[in-house]
């Protein structure tokens, strides 16, 4: 897909990765960038077109599709991570919250904008997934469950929308340096790098973007040595107190919406 001249909508565009995507699209020559946010007043860049959007509301997703009828690139970035082990207190509620945003919210946007993209020549849809959609860290098990589900709907949408000419892209990275990963004492990739690699992937027509070294490593290990990958997750869990200190195992959360 040609990014220059496109009309894009970025969800969760008020900060973090969404803001980086909006800025990268403008610099790449996008004709118009709609910036979706629960609080459109938080969109202060005059080059952007603010859109009131809570992706957990089907009504707001449909309203956004009506307002942004010229979109040919949808970037489903908005998400939430509560960093909750599966047996921790509150894990059921955390799982529900993460599914509401990461799965049902993304699905609402896919359903609302698939006809828009079809009318505008097919275009592309980008879903921000994470390596957590491939392998689950027990420190954020509920998030991993939601991302596994989001991967499934991404791949299903790719198959269903291919006939209308829509490119459906999954983006994978480790921890991204945003509010969502605040307090995580591990290496993080810059939001700008994720955005730039994704736009390059769109230009190349790929369906899978490995946005950082962590994604590349996990992808290779999944195919070559899955036992080693699982052993690494076990080691992180066993050493969680040393790695995360007082924050281990489940304190802290973040959103990019």
C-alpha cells in the first residue's frame, strides 16, 4: 500500500505509540490523519483531525466510520495491559477488561471499517499485536490471553477481507517505551521505530511486521527451539522478584488509548 497521500485513522492517538504513528504518517505524506481518542481535546497537533472514539463502544466505532468515510488505512493501536498473572487476585476481572479493549474493541473497529475500506479501494488495516500474541509471559498472562485472541481475529479478518483487496497486517514487538510499559525494568523499543517499520511494511505489502529485535528473536525461537523459549519464560517467572523488585508479580498497569 502507498502511504503517501493515504487517509488514515489511528486509534489511541493521543499518546504513546498511537501518537508516534500519527506523526510518522504525517511525515510520510499522508493526505489526512484522523486521530481517535476518548478525549479528542487531548489531540493538540493542528495537522491532525481529532475524532471522539472509545473502541469499546460499538456505537462510537460506527459513528467514527461514518465521520471518517474517506479512510483507506486503519491502524488499530488502542490497547490495555494490566500485567496480571493468571492465578493472581483479580485476574478474572483483568482478563475481562483486557478482552473488552484488545479483542472486542478491535473487532468493533474491524467490523465498522471493513465496508469503508472496501468502498475506498481496499486499503489496509493494521493491528498492533505484540509478541505476547505468540508466547505468554506469566507475569502478564491475562494480557497474553487477550493478544492471542486478537491475533486470531486478525488472521481471520485477513482471510475474509482479501477478496475486497484489503491488506491486513499484524505488528509484533516486545515492550514499547510508552505509558503501558511504565515501570517494566526491561529493554524497550521506541514507539517511533515501531511506527516506521510498520509503514515500511505497508509499503512492501507484508502481512507480518517484526518491529524490534525481541520480535525477531521470538519468531525465530518459536520455529527453531520452542522449548528454549518456554524455558526462558519459566526463568523470568522464577526470578521475578529479583527482576521486578517490589512490583512483582502483578502491580502496575497501562493503556495506550
